């Protein structure tokens, strides 16, 4: 399971303030915590805190000075994505993200190709978020085809079927699970399949319970990546256990300790 740490995101007040004030300490702290928890990538999302590409470049430099972990450069603005990619020191990266809109595909896929990065494709289009399985599959397949035609191999493509808050759109979770199953049939080997896991528990009381239950169900359907709270120990334990049950890791009585140790050393 590829775990992408979610916490360096301007949607969080401390990160937004740090970006506006160019205060590196909160950024470094969250980078180190997520790396220590076993994140495979650290998502870096400047959000609405700034529209200046130079601020994204600064943010990337702060993170990579703090930890050696690969980075997911997260923005919906191509010029901001490019600034973040240019600031990287050569470590592996993800471009997060494109949608299925033709303009976005034309602007963002070439960035992933140029910088040798992976690409997260979110199954949205000009009509907004999909409400059914069919649009999720149609948009995901469109992104996948455009990316492979541009030269990205399936192992560098991550498709996101768009997870919705269960409190407000309860019927959408099962549709996401079905879309995940359909994505696994797109190619052999299939692309990676990722979700923004915290979306499902927005405004809910039992956040950790909901996320860890869904992620196990989704892993059984084919999910192999998530942008998530890697500091949630119960969530991480659920992921580790699911990997054992799905025969992706070897069982031992100490499998949780072994899994955590392996991830903390940067292993897969």
C-alpha cells in the first residue's frame, strides 16, 4: 500500500499561516512526523494560501531539507506545479493532479513526463464530481489513455475515483468501490488506484473508524494507494492487517511491529 501523507496542506490553519508568513518550522515538523510514521510520499498542497509559484517552490525546499521522503506536488494550477517540480532535488515525485478535462490533460500530463514523475488523475471533468460508477470509469479511462499515449507507464499512473463524504452522500461509497474494481481491469498490470481517504469522514464523529473500515474494503477491491493521515495508528494497523489477509505481506505474530519497522526504514 502506497501511503501519501496529507498533513502539509493549506486547508489546515497552521500550514496556511506558515505559508503566508514563510515560517518553516510547522512544515518541517509535519514532514518529519509523517516520514517517521512511514509515509511513502508527502503531499505538499499550497491550496488557497498563495497563488505565487515561488511559494510552492519554497514549500518544497523546506520539506525536502527536512526529510528524504518522495514528494507529491499538489496543485490545480500548472504554473504552480511546474515551480514545485523545478524545486525538487531529483527524488521521486508525484504530480497531484489532473482531471479528465481536455485542457488539464494537455497541460499537466506533459509536466509529469518532463520531470519523470508519477501522475494522479482525479476522475472529475467539466461537469464536476461524478455521481455514478459509469462516469468514474469513463473519466478514469480517459485519463489513463491520455497518460499512456504521452509515454507514462501504468506503474506511474494513479487513478482517483473521487471519494465523497459519507455523512452527506452515503450512497457514493459503494460506487467508489465498484469503480475501483473496474479500474483494475484497465490494463495488465493495472494503474495504481488512490483515494483522498479523509474525504469520506468529513464532518463525522467516528472519523478513524470510518476511514479504516473503508480502506480495508477498498484494498480488497483493488485500492493500493491513499492520501491519508499516516499518524492514525489504528488506520495504519488496519492497512497492515489487510495486507496480510490479502497475502501481500507474510504473517507473523509480530506482523504489526515488522510492518511499522519496515515502513520507517522506507521499505515497501
